[in-house]
């Protein structure tokens, strides 16, 4: 019985060695547009496909057009309507192809010169936790609208009615503050958008002072080194300003100077903070409670004789009346 079990075990091991291991799937590549996927007409954009090192071949294709190229990079020096569309890419290692990347929607903006308008209801200044609605309006018949926030990965699309669309934010947080724009387009031409609306600044009131100061510092182009320190309830904004001429230079020497200045300032700040912390942690001197001692007795004053015995003289030789 034991020999039969060993035979089955050996047979299984031999069969496992004879059956080739199934190769794993190749990792999916990434596809991005630089500087962004919303491209105004006549401006340049680069589409880049990124896979693991050592890929043998890349294929970048525009869907629904039959156009593709075996290169990982597509450089467009001036955006035109014909370049707008949906792209994807993949790569080849040996005889195997990777899964396709996520789709990239390359949008041409400014195709329609008439831009929509963007407003905030009830107000562009709102408190955290409240509700605000961003309303995009167009004077022409468009059935699709898109709302884009600066710095966001992708725009938010909406199709409510012709000529307008609402984008509600039910619970406002600090993350919703920023600059917004909206676009209008037709569902028949989903990659050809209008010019953007005028920017709308959404301000979330009641933010902490440190967050507001940090945004002010980050938005200043001349502020090269920025810190916001919080000491108790006090906030300190440190911003190292660099002259415009020096800020526009991109030489190694200038960068080293700015880094050295920043390091010196940081060392000074660390010293000040350490001294402040040490002064707060320093124990107070022990105060000895005073000992209550009894007061000395008041001196006793001798009373006049007239008050003691009615004016009679004292003494042993006091006379007696017969």
C-alpha cells in the first residue's frame, strides 16, 4: 500500500514537470497626454505610452479610425480637429502582447468660439458641509457639458438639458475649493469642445489659517521656498522671494544658492522651535510655602495706681487710722 502511494506521488511529480507552466500576463502599459488631454487648437501635445523596460515593440492606435503606429510617442506640434479622439496602446515582448492600456480621450477645445458661462448658486463662497451648484449655460443648442477643475485628472461630464447643465456638490469640503471652467459640445462630436468659460473661483470659507496661507504661498510664482509653521494657535508663513531675473534662470549654480539659503533658514527655525519647546518643558522652581509662626506677645503696660486701688499708696508701711 505504501509502495502504491509512493508510485502515485512520483507519477504526479513527473507529470507536473512534463506540463509547461503557463506564462503570466504582461503588465498593462500606461498612456498619457502631456501637458494634458484637453488641448486648445493650434497648441502642441505629446501622447506617450509607457511600459516596462526592455519592451520589443510598442503599438499606439487611434480607435475607430484604423490608424496606428509602432512607436511609443506621438508628437503633435499643432492640435487639429483630426487628431481628437480615443487612443490606446500596448507593447510586445517576444511573441506575447500585453493587455491594452486604459483609453485616453484627447479633446480639442476652442472648436466653437462661443464659450459658455459658469456660475455658482447660491454663491461662490460657501461654508464646509453646505451645498453648492455650479451651473453651466450656453446660448447655443448643445446637449453635452463638461466641468473641469484645475489640477484634476479628468473633467466631469453632464447632459441634463439643452443649453444648460447643473453640477451639484452636496457636501462641500476644503478639497472642492479651486478654479473651475466648463465646456459645451455635441454628443455627435464628443471630442470637439467649445472654448472654456471664464474661470470661476470657488472659495470654501472657514478654512484653517494655515491652509489659506499655504495656498497663498503656493500661488505666488516668485515664492521659491515656502513653509507654514504652526506654533500653538499662531501660524507663520515663510516665503523666500527670488528676483524675477534670478527665478527665470535654470542654472545649477542658482539652484544651489537657493537650496543653501533654504537650509540655513531651516536650521535657524529648528533652533528657534527647539528653544521654545525647551522653555515650555523647563520645570518651574520649587516654591516653599511659608511657615506660619506665632506673633510675639505684646508688652504689658503698668496701669496707674489710681486705677488699681482708688489712689491708695502701696507698701508694707502703710499707716493705719486709730
